[in-house]
C-alpha cells in the first residue's frame, strides 16, 4: 500500500464521518431524510459515494442512531489505521535515508 491510497482512504472516511455527523445533528429535525455513504476500493484508491436514503414519508426524522454511531466508530478506526500506516512508511523512509547517508 502506498501513501496515496492511504490518503484517499482517509479522505473517503472523512466524507463518511461528515455525512454521519450531519445525520446525527438532524436526529430531531422533523421530516429529515438522512444520507448514506458507501466506501469502495478501486485500483489502489478508495472513494466515498454519498446518496440520500429512501424517504419513508415519515414526518419525524428518519435518522437511525443504531446505524450512525457504529459507522462513526468504523470511520474513526479506519482513519487511525491509515494514519499509522503513513507514519510507519515515513519512519521507514527516514531510516533508509539515514542508512544511505
């Protein structure tokens, strides 16, 4: 895995976190239809696709906190893993440069 794929994953999971945060912020908004973000991997990069969820016609908020909270945890953990991978790659490159010098 290279740094650019780690960065694209961090950006995709940031999009997911932003979408979930907006949904959670509108949990008490009447008639609010939440958005849903899907993360996909294609040829070394990760992308996020966000779409509105299906409208059930309810006059209350359609946000499901049982889905939103675990999604936030997943996005946070994925970001931590990618940051750790970037730090490790940076340390390895630094060690190689020290050896070469």
